[in-house]
C-alpha cells in the first residue's frame, strides 16, 4: 500500500517539475502545494464495507538540478476513526515518522510542455520505508495548467498488496484488534498532486 502511494508521489513530482522547470531557459525549484494535494487509499472490511483513508501531511521539492524528494508523514494517516489511526501508526507503520521517495530527473529533456499541455509519463524512483529501499515505477498523467503550476494524478487505478511492502503482519494485527473477520490485503490508491514555483 505505502509503496505505491509514495511511488506515485515521487513520479508526480518528477513529471511536474520536469515539464515546467525550464521556463525562460532557466531551471527552477518546485514545491508541493500540500493544501491542494491529496494521497488517498481504500480498504474493504467484512467483505462489503468500503472505506476511504488518506495522509493529511505530505511535502516535497524538486531542485533546479532535478533532485526529487517526497515525504509522507505517516503519523498524519486519517482513517476517520481515531483509535484506528493510532493502531495503524503503531502496528502498520511501526512508529516510523516518514516514508520518502527520491529520484533524479533530466529537467531539460521534458521541459518543453506549454501551459495547457497534457502528457502521460513513466518515471522510476526509490522508496525508503521501514528500513527498506524499494525500486518503484508507475505511469502518471500530468497537466501543466499555468507557467508556474502543474497538476499530476494517477493515470490508471493503482492497486498494491500489503505483503509487497512488508506490512502484512500489521494489517493482521488491525483485524485482530477490531475483531473483524477480514480486511482486504490489496488497496486502491489515488493521487492528486499540485506543484508551484516562483
């Protein structure tokens, strides 16, 4: 679940910054607009009850050299049930503060998108999560809505299994604590990421 969430975030940053970084022939640094960005994921319990969750605090930058860094505050997970938030932080994320995805992008290579242009791009990155370094890749849709603003979203529905990122035991613990017959081990993830520059 986390792998794909953060994977998408980094890909989004790469695409956004790369596509708008060379305005006027000069590289610019870009910053994630946290207030207007969202990382959400879903789950199903009792076989038929669907729920939507998200992370309330995400941040990210892309330097003028194309160095990408995206952070998700794991303690900001919002499941709309306080005790479940606490249990996810303790048992799923194991008290870790953040997850990070880093990558490097050739800014000049994709610097020619004009305002109003849209594109689909594949980019690779490395996820650092719970002591693991995981190579990741996904496809994202980017729209440059102004010279100083870009919006990136998931191009297709993304699904990720808890076992893929080493949180399967944590999900089992959640199920036991809540006395549930089952929680899905594969979750859909969606991204809406907005980046600005000055």
